[in-house]
C-alpha cells in the first residue's frame, strides 16, 4: 500500500510539473538584476525582458536589488519559489564571487541553475582621446619602464574590471597602480578628467565616450573586431595573444525549477537571440549576439570561476 501511495504521489508530481510547463508563463515573470539601474547587465536584461514579453505574450519585468557585489539580489532569488516566475540576471561577475567573499549567503555551485547566456561584450582598454599612448604596445612599454607608475581605475576592488586589469598585468609582466572608485561611471569620469591613465571597461559601457570623441580604445578582447568599432584591434592583433576576457549577460533560475520550464525559457532566449532585433541591438552597443545553452553556460562558468581563482591568487586582494 505504501508503495502504491508513493507511486501515485510521484505520478501526481510529474503531472503537475508537465502542466506547469505547458502553461508557463501564466503570470508575470520577475527578473532580478542585482545591480543599480543603468549598468550593462540592467540595460541588456531589460532589452531581453521586452523581447521575451513580445514572444510569450506575458509580462517580464526587471527589479533592481543591488548591494554587496550582487549577492543580496542573488540570495533573494535563491530563497524564492522554484517555479520559473523569479529569475536572476548577472554577468561574468558571478564567477568572481567565490574569490571576493570568504563566505557567500548561498551555494555558488548548486543553488542556481544556469539557463542561458547571451550578448557577449568584449572588455576594452580605454585611454583619453588625447593620450600620448597610441597603441597597446606604447602603454605597456611605459608601464614596464616605470613599474607601478601608470594607474587604472575601476568601480571598486573585487570588480570584474579590477580582476581583468590585474589579469592584463599578469599576462604582460607589467605592474600598474589600482585606483578604486564607487562605480564604473566614476572611473570613466576620472579617465576623461585625466585623474587616471587608463580603464578596462566593457564595450557597452565605454562606446558612448568613444563615439563622442572623448575616449580612445587601444584594444578589445575577443576573437575579432566589432562592427561598431572596426578601427579597434583585438588584443591578439595588438600583440597580446591569450587575453580573452569577454563579458556576458545571462539568466539563472532557482534550484528545483522544473526542467521543462527552464527548457522553455532557454528556447525563448534562443528565439530572441536569433531575431534581427536582438542581433542589431547587440552590435549597436559594441557587443556580439550569441547564445550559451544551459550545458555550455554551466561549463563556461566552471572554467571562468577556476580562471579568476588563478588571477585572484596573484592579486593583492583580501577577501571580504
């Protein structure tokens, strides 16, 4: 009798999960962006949310829940019902978290399910438009001649641009001085005012200054030049091979979300990224359209988490 009851319970749960996926989304879907409005993750996620809403006919809305390098917003999603109606967006920063904090309020490897990553943005080395350094080689020669004299700015210690800048130093044997600011926007203003020598930023975050003629890019990461910035060489073209730090935006769901629901969401993301609208949008902000499915997303997260661990081990950074 107990066995029959168990089998009946399993059958009911399976039927409920199947019915759930067939009707999903049957109500508004909330996407938590764990950063303030206006950043790259926020604007890309809002564009994706609008596209998903158009495709499904259901509301997808973004809620900003910032703080503690995104961990406050992430923890709130981990604690939410795993029903497909609460998701979290993030970027490469997620792979940094174990190397920034001694203890996280969630299990970094298990509490979230990677669903899909999209809109891949290279990292760019930016200087003022009137900078004396006209190439990456010029800047690196100056840095090696006077170790620690050249400085760079970021939105804070432990951020992705901080680790990306340190990775540049490790790859080239150059030593720079880090000047942290309260946000990436402040770091860019410091660059334009001449307070700092250079900045490594995602292309969507700096392309406006480049097109406005106030900043100039010496190199971008990635395998090829961007259509929006055809004059800017890749790091490989500029003489530095193997510096492949590329940012992405992605969506995660809480652990326990039904597999058929995450599969439907993955399908909708793929449909969105195949559209002319999303492809044109990605290129317009200095990024590349693309897609990692759930398996590729999980694999790349593991690889990037390991990579940033090696960078952190060679960086003067104390975990919080």
